[in-house]
C-alpha cells in the first residue's frame, strides 16, 4: 500500500493507454444516455463523474452461466477453467470494490473465479458526490474506496489526482505507463480529508437506514422485527430475480446439466434465493414457504452483521441497484424504510 | 451489447443482450428504457437459456414414412410449395390458410399476410389474437373507433383511481403490475374485479370477487348506481358521446341489488366500486383476458367502454380503456393485418379502395371476401374444406380450446407446414417443419400493448440453418412463382408503412431512439400518439351501446359441479416452448396445476400435491392439486402453459358471436382424487 500524486488528469489518460498496451481496458461510458461498462482501449475522455452502471462487473468474474464440467461423449472430459484475456477495469466505484472484496472472500481458490479475477487489474475512482439512490456511506463501503483495488484514484479540484496502490501490480502499472508521482504532502492530505467531508455531506439524510439496520441487528437475532412486518413485505416480492442478479455481492448458483447428444456440460448458473424453487425440497417441504420468509432471509443476509464479510462490512454495499430494478419497490432502501418506520 | 425489446409479454420492456462466443451470455434490463426503466420480470431476466438450447430446430424436417426426418431447405421448400399448389388446385385458393404469429416481428406478420393474400390468393389468415383480444378489437372499434389501448402505461401514475378487471397484472404484465402496486402505495385507490384473489386483489382497497362471467351485470349495476347518484360526467356525455338515453334506460332495472344477485357480490360493494371509480377525477381502467375470453367477451368490452365514457375517462390523461395485450407483438400482428378481414392498419378487405391500393402496390388481384378465423380454419379442416395450413410460431394443439379436436383436425390436413423454434406439440403433427430464427437472431419491430413500435435487433446468427419467418415465406413464395420481393427487414417495414396510414411516418431511422414511437404516426415529423381520442373519439362521438348479461355457455350442474377458469403464471409463458427451457423458471413450477378451495378439496379428500382428475364434457386431464384461497368455493383454476396437463383438453370452445372468441375462461368440470 502507498500513494502518490499525479500532476494532472492527463497522467491518468497516460495510465489508461499504458494499461491498454497489454490489457483489454473496460471503462464506464454513457451509451445512449445509459452508463455501461464498455471496452475502450483507454481511448477517449474518461467519464470522471458518470454514475455507476446499473449492471456491475460481477458477471466478468462469476458469469451468469459457467460450465464446470464438460464431456464430448467419447469418454473424454473437456477442460472448463477459462483462459481469460488480461483486462483492466478503470473507474470502479467504492461500492463495487467493496463488493469484489466480498466475492474474493467467498470464492477463495475457486479455479473459475480465481482465474478470471487474477487476470483483472482494478482501478478505482472515488466518488466526490453521492449518486442518486446510493447509500454506501451508511454501510461503510464508500464513497471513498476501502478495499480490493490495485490502484485507486481521487481527483482533486485543482486537476491533480491522488493515486493509491493496493498491490504491486497496481504500482507497476503506473511505472509501466511512464506516470510519475510525487509524495502526498500534508496539504494534499488535508485536502483529501475536506473532500471526504464534502462527499459525505452530499448524501441525503436517511435516518431510517440507521434505524432499520439497528432493528435488524438487535440481539437476539430477529427479535426486534415482528414476523408480520416481513409478511407484509412478502407480497411485494414478485420473484423476478432482479435484485439478486444485479446485487454485486450475490453469489448463489445452481447446477444444470445441459445434454446435447452424447456430449454436454454441467454448468453453474446464477440462482436467486427469492425464488420459491430455491429451497423447495423433493418432498414438497419448504423451510421458507412464504414469500415474506424469503424476503427476510435475503435482507438478513445482506444487512445483518452475522453475515459480515471482509473488514466487517455488511453484505450490502449500498449501491442502490436493487431499488432501481425491483418492480415491487422493496430494494434495500425500500426495505430499510419499512423497517425504519419511514413507510 | 445489443439493446432490443423483450420477446415475452406486451409491456415492451427494454433488454440488453450481451453476446460472447456466439452465445447470449447475459440478459440485463435497459437502464434508460422509458417503459421498463431498469426493470424486468423473471421471464425477461431468463430470456437467454432457450436461445442456446440444444433442442432448437437447426434444419428443416420432412415427414417420410411417417417420421419427421432432416431435409435440405430446397427439398423442404419444394415439398411445401407442391403441397400448397396441390391443395389450391383441388379445393381452390380458400383450401389453404396461414396462421401468423403474435410472437414474431411486425415484418414477419406483414410477410405472412402478404403471403396469404398475394401468393396463396386467400384471406384465410389469422393469429392467436383470436383467443386473446379479438373482442377488444371488435368492441372498442364499435364504441370508440379504435381497438387498441387508449392510454399509455405511464398514465397510471397520473390517475386518481386504478380499476383493474380480469387481469392478473403482477404475474402477467409484471412491470405494469409493479407500477400499480407502487401507485397504490402512494395512496391511489385500487379496485380489482376478479373471481380469483390475485396478488393485486389482496392489495386492493376493494376486491370485487364476482362470479365467473358476470362482468356485464356488475358494470350495469355500477352504471345504475352512477346515474342514480349523479356521478356521471354530464358535460362530457353531452359534448362527446351518443346514445346516452338508451344506455341509461338499459340499466334502469340493474339496481345494485339485481346486479348483486347475478354477480354474487354485495350491493354495497357494487356501489362502493362505482363511487371509487366514478368520483375520482381520472380513472385508469385496465383489463385482461378475464374480460375477453367469454361468449360475452365483446359485449363485456363494450360494457367497460360504457363505464369509462359515462365517467368522462376516455381521451384524458390518466384515464382510458386499456386492454393489456398478451403477446409481445399481438398488437403488431393485428396492426399488420394478420386477420381475415383487414389489411394492415385495419383497412377492410371488403373496402374496394383499400383493396385497390394493395393490388396496385403488389401487382396482383386480391381476394374480396373476408377469410376464415383460426378456429373456422380448424372446422374447415375437419370438414375437409381446408387442405393445407401454414402455422408460424404458434402452438394451437396446446393453446386452443376443445380437447383433442385441434390435434385431430391438424392431423386430417393433407399438409401441415410449421415454422418454429422448437418441435412443439403442433410441430410434431406437421408434414414439414421449418426452423425459425428467434427474436435475438433477426432484425424487426414489435408493437407493444400501448401501441409502441420498437426495434428488435439481431445480436447473433440463427442456429444451424434457421431463418427469419419472412425469409422462409419469401423463399416459399418464390417456389410458388410469386416472390414477395423482400430484401431485408427495413425494406418490409418501409413497404408496410407506405401502405398503412397509422405507421406511415415511421422508419427504422426514427425508431432508433429508445422507446420508438406510438401509432398513429401519420407523417415523418409526427411525434406519435401515446394517448388516443383526445380531440374526440376516433369514430367521432363515443358510442354508448346497451349490453345485457349473458351467462357462460356452460354452467355447473350435478354431473359437473365446479367451474373451471384458466390463468397464467409469472414464471411461464404461453405453451412454455421458451420459458420451460430456462432452468430457474422451470424449477419454479408449482407442485400441482389445479387450484381449488379448501372446502371443495376437503369434500373430495384432496390435499395439496394429491393426484386429481379434472373432467368436462369434452375431455379430461390428470394433474396435482393446490389447495388455496386464491379461488372461491365452487371454482377451480388451471394455468395453460403445460402440455402434460393442458386445461384446453377440458375447456369450452363455445364462441363469442361477434369476435369468434372461445370461452376459455369458464366451463363446468368435475374434479376427483385419482
């Protein structure tokens, strides 16, 4: 770990082009008005203030469908661990970096995940301003990055950029691109503190979040929230799988055999714990039979300290994607508003 | 990253397809789509797996020695052309017919109707709108002059009351359903009229749980209450409607008490529903197949139109009479003229001027008499008058009523030609099966329930030798000596737009923008028309038409003491050929497929999961039971996605006399443990 100061944002452009020499560079860009992760080769203006894309980067490391066993029908088993291209994500926000730290801890040495993850270099960019619907600050995941990055950039108002490196690979990337850094002086450190304070102040006051989290985490587990509260939320879950698909920390998968003649594959595919079939047993017995039971379980996993991940951080990183995609208006803020007495 | 339009229901959500190594690796919601706004239902999220299914048809199949066997395109097309020519030679042009698809693009539907009319020389062309919203088209054209949804989906956010009739919106049109739930939570009153206790019904301020098929009695009782209390919009009626006195007279006897006796709901509930809807400034009325799939379907649509007109809710922001169409492109397939009596844009084949315009454009004489509906084609096949049939992307053997009749008549044809993604139950009966491209493998447009025309974009190549429907029809037409002359999807759209006033101002260039355009869009600078009837109804004055309650064609009796109704599940779609190949959706299927009330179940010693037989006068089906208070005593309900337990083996094919819609929503059955 360490940090230095880049003279200008042009140095970041040099870094991006440098990364592109031996990596695919993926950056957020506005396409038809929608922020998306796009392959850019490090070219063009970097989108410093673009809101995080609705669809995050989880699928690059943990694809929606991944064969974990394949055979051709002749008795031969085919390799399934990928040989991924070297890539660099430039512009990851603190929420997504915190989520990747969760994924790293969860998948550990899983060869499919690890191979893809090892091929990726992560460059974060701190948020100086709250995004619409984001509440990373309430769950200690942002708006300044804390984890998982190889490099992290904080743009300063005077045009300079503070670059922190979290790995040797990140530090080498700066050098390889011919980007020089100066030491972070006391004035810059003070400035960073002011920026963090301003960024924190830009979040709307959502006192219900702390109230909801407190109720959810009151001991003994589950005691503070009556069953009826969860059952009232249950019918709002239409079981669309949107929240679990977009959630950057959701990792549940099921296994599907895809038979094609004599050959075939066994693939792991994203699952969703909000589906009734997720936990239905062969007998028909269901440990979480009512939609409200499944809603409770999901949010308990996301918001309870019992399931905290690296750095003691909650499974929810406050990105707000579930609130956008939930047709039933029970994304994280929707649920916390209900638990916190705001709706 | 290819932005496109969802292929399931008619809400018209925006999808983004992510393709790698010739495979759709992720389907995600379009964050800037004006309708879906970053949301999708479970079907949309799971639109990927069926595309890559090993069961996709990759080459033509030809029946030889009783078995479907792979064949070259040239062989299959030659056989199809020969069979169609032979059928025409033997029985005349009307001995052949085409069933178009509400699942394929507008370009495919336009090609199908041109193929039927200009190549085969018959108006025998229809599609599955016959079994969903044909009564909406027939009813609303009579009362308002246009058979489509009057107001945009977004208008429900502008309403002061939401009135939902016979529609399970959270399950079947999930993104609209979620928006209704959200509006209701903001305090907008919600009234739900449904025999079943749906999710929306449980959330509603008022659930009017009426008996099956008694909607007209309910509406007439509401109209009686509205006139009695002076809740009608007198100024609106005077300025914009006709036949007011006749309507008022017709409901004079329909006191809430009289309506209560027929509907089974209390008079107080009927008056409360009338007050909530009529005294709100703007009421957004939406309805589904619970209204249309009855022998009284068209008249029920007219009754709802009466209700909206009397309360001044047509042509206003936040109001409207809004049929929620079923398939992604059922609105478009109707618009394209894949119907026996109209060309594209609802131009009647009986209208000489319209016919001449199409004859001039296509350089061929066109048939003058309206053709047969899909069900009439089945009966003609039964009688030996229809000898060959082309079915595109539809599975009538599962989705049409009348027991084994459909399969029997399809087998009786001299030649059945099916273009499909998969070997469906209907395709299994075919003589020639032609592999079709899916929505992700071709360019085109879909028209959503709110008349929104949106681009469908090719993200990957079709599997094997599969082709777009319009390409299949073009090749077949060439074999018959009269090519359709299509080069690409954009060219078909341009030809269609030139012949169709409501689409005349649209082009692929204009449809590039997210959300496309709503018809009517008559000129290249016209912004489209999200809301109809604003400056007066399309037909002039809104016409009030008295209608009377007609009971279902079959009522329960000692032999068949229960009423069966049909419905749809959120996690399945149509006959399931796409959704049943998505592992998460298929796993979500319930343990049983007939829902029954605990009182009916207990009497028959049936518990959830028990094997049961459902019998009607037309057939029987065995499945498992789900004991639930979703249905009232005396009513059982079955979803129709599952060929292994299809309610259409028992449903009634009694027809609405106007729209020829079969009464899929109610028949008499017996249920017993087995």
